[in-house]
C-alpha cells in the first residue's frame, strides 16, 4: 500500500500558487507527475501525493520542476483571488477524489489527442506546401529551358534570314554590275561604228538579218541545294549551314536509327511495356511506354500504364502528371472510356494518399466510384481514407 505524503508546503498570491513536494531521497527519473486544472498527483513508490485543488488553475500556463530532492509546482490561477487553503473541501471524500481523478485523466487525454491531431494537420500542410513549391520549381525550370530553346531557334532563324538578305543583296549588286558593263560595252561599240562610218541598222543595208539554222542544245546543271548560281553563292557559308542542319537531324533521329520497323510501332511498344510490367521490370516498362509516347502522344493508355510503373517506383509526382494527361486525352467522358478513366483516377488518388494529400486522394476515389459504383474494393479504400482524414485511425 502506498504511503501518503503529508509534509508538503505551499504558498500563494492572488495570481499563483507555489507547491513544494519532498521526494524523500527518491531519484528524479523515478518520479511520475500528473496535473490538470483541478487535480495533481506525484507518484514515486512507495510514496504518493494527491491534491484536489480548491479552485481550477490554468494547466497550460502552469509548470513543475524536479530538482534538489523536491518537486516545485507553479500553478497559474484562473481567477485572481486568495484561496486561504490549498485543497478542496471534498478532498477527503474518496468518491469525489476518484471521480475528479478520472475526469482529469480524460481531459488530459483529450488535450493530447487534439495536440497530436493539430501536429498531424500541420505536417500535412507542410508536406503539401513542399510539394507545391517543388512543382513550381519544376515548372520554372521547364519554362527556363523552353525560353532558352525558343531563343536559340529565333537566333538561328534570324541568322538564316540575314544570310538570305545578304545573298539577295549580293546577287542584285552583281546583276547591276553586269548591266552596267553591258551598257558601257554597247556605248563603246556605237562610238567605234560611228568613227568607221558604218551603218548600224540592218534596214539601211537592204538585207535581212542572218537566219540561224535550227538545232538542239543540251544543257546540264550541277545539282545544288541553294537556288542561287555558283558564281553568286558563297560556298563556305552554304556548306556550314548544311552541316549544322545535318547534325540537328542526326540528333533528332539518333534514337530511331537502329530500330526495326516493329520497334517504331507504338502498339508493339505498348505490348512490350505490358510484358515488362508483368515481369516486375518497371523501369524497362517506363522506357518502352516513353518511346511509344514519343511516337504517338495522343494515346491515353500509354500515359496511364506509365503512371502505374511510376507508382510502383514511388515516382509519385510523375504518376500524378501521367494520370492527369491520360484524363485530359480521355475527353469527352463517354461510357466507352469509363473503365480507363476509373483506372487513371484510382492511380492518381493512390499517389496523392502516399504523399499524405488525403483530401485530394479521396476526391479521385469518389470520382472513380461514380464510374464503378459496385466495386467493393474502391468502397473500402475510400472509407479508410475518410477515417484517416477524420483522425479515427492511427496513421
């Protein structure tokens, strides 16, 4: 039977109560302290101290310090007043003491549950914020890369247009130069004819112009990529431009250079990805679906299947993106694509739940249940998510 501690001391002012309980040589790590608004207990076997306070105190602003062989309580009064006595008049009533002890334990447990729930909610908010920030960073990086590509494309286009303008200007200048030379040559001939006193008109001779015999002349041209004649072109500049174009085409076509005809078929690649998935080789399946999407990016099944692989690999953000793309392509929603939409919704909802974004996950599961109302598995999963959100199960 525990020994009741009676040699405690206390003091008070209008706002606080100071209570000192001796530990009687017991080590501090063996002391169990419990306090609430109306009840205090200090247990250190074989001794025990219980106190039913005269008036309620603010437990959140009160404190207890263990040291120097004592436990010192500083209790903040809820109402400023002088008690005159530490314990309630009902402290000697065992039934009242038992009831107050149970009520205090219930209150403390309730506060602890609320604190745990608030902590879990804050963690979900922090995780959701972190995910949103990560997605913003990814979007910003994608936009930055796209801007760089667009700038490079514009620079290449501008350079090509400048080169064309230079070629046209050079051709026009050369043409004007030839015309000028022709005019000078005609003038020179006219001057020479006048000096020799010869008639320059065929009508003045009484004879007709000489007649040429009919014939056929074969003309062949050197094949050229550029339409300008060789004499007006700048061959080094043309060859440099052609070399860059060939390198760009090689970069784009390199992945397909050694593929067979069936490997260029997105349906064959989809079936190959399905085989990899069944064998448990999820990364190989991702590669097959990705290449199929590159060949045909309007097949929602490819995105949905790749999302299933990402879910297995715990690439949760990529799973959400692929499911969203599949749902965009499964439009308009008709009975024929209901099963496909249901799969995409369940996979995206599962990814949300694994990210602890349970509200978003529940929305996808409820949307899937509207498409497959009799699916017992979906109903059970949706109910479990609701319980997690309500805090009725241990996560």
